């Protein structure tokens, strides 16, 4: 393992996957708490099977795409994805939009399932299972995209997968122990960092796809990450400044 090339991929996949798994776990926990673990587990299992089928179907296709086209396409997607995360994280840090609240999500999902229970008692297990299925599938697709996008550019699927798997194991282990929404996870900070890393990978892969030879090769990732980190912090500061002036 080359730490200079593999660790950025592992870190990006780990932190991005942590955010997605926390969100999925919160909804699955709401299903299990309100109804039972049976529909929650069945819905989660069905979603994981669907994800595995999608990955197995898409994986071989990636090998048929010329590497420069793959790097360019992935780079653009990563840059758009990363900048979106970074923008929202900066706005949340500035107080322009509210922070992501796992407790609120848990309460909302529980309320929606309770409302369904009043209307359709005979099919509540089915509805609960579908809720868990959709949550795990949607968040899992994002994890799969991140793993493929971060790792496919230069044969780093395995390191990226290790990062994503470590995040899943960590979140599920903590969730099983505390048995409550993981509201203490500094999700906005994670999203800020993930936005920085994905944006850095986006610039790097886009340049590689266009045939640009970056000075320092893979070490250029750290320069791009530092640039996006500074830009994100400045953006948060600028967005916070008008609010301070209005408050005066």
C-alpha cells in the first residue's frame, strides 16, 4: 500500500460513507423502534442485495471505458458533487441554513410511520420495510458512487472500498451500542471535509483525463485540498458577515 496515494482515497471514502451511513441508520432505527427489527432488517437486507446487484452490473462496464474518458467523467462528477457538499457545509457553518439534525430526522420518520399506522394497520410492516429499503438503497447508492468515483480513476477501488467498509462497521457498531440516533456525530464538519476532499479529487481526475501532468503527481491532491479548505472557510466567513451586520 502506498500511503501517499491510497490514504486520500481511504479517507475520502471513509468520511463520506460515515455521513451516508449515519443518515441511513437513523431511519432504519426509527423503523425498528416504532414497529420492530423484523421489517427494518428485511428492508435493509433487500436494499443491500439490490446494491450488490447494481455494483456487479456496473463494475465490469468500467473496465471497458478508456481510462482518460473515465477519469474525465468521474472528475467532473466528483467536482460537482464535492462543491455541492462544500457549499452547503459552508452555509450551515455560517448559520444561513440549519444544521442537519439526526434527532429531528428520527422524530419526523417516527411521526410519519405513526400516521401510517393509524390509517393502514394491516400493512404497516410492509410500509416500514419499504421505508428502511429506500433509506438504505438511496444512501448506499451514494456510498457506491463515492467509492467508484474516488477509486476508479487509478485502480484504487480496493482502498476506497476499505474506507467505506470501515465507516459502515464503525457506525453500525456505535449505533448497536447506544441504540439511538447518532446526533453527536459532527456531521456538518464531516460534510465540510468530504466536500474538500471530493472537490480535490475532482480537479485531479479532470486534469488527468485531459492529459495534464500535475507537478508532484499524487501529492498535488494535498495542494488542491488545502485550496478548497481555505476557499470553504472564506466562503463561510463571508456568508456569516452580512448576518452579523444585520443583527447589529
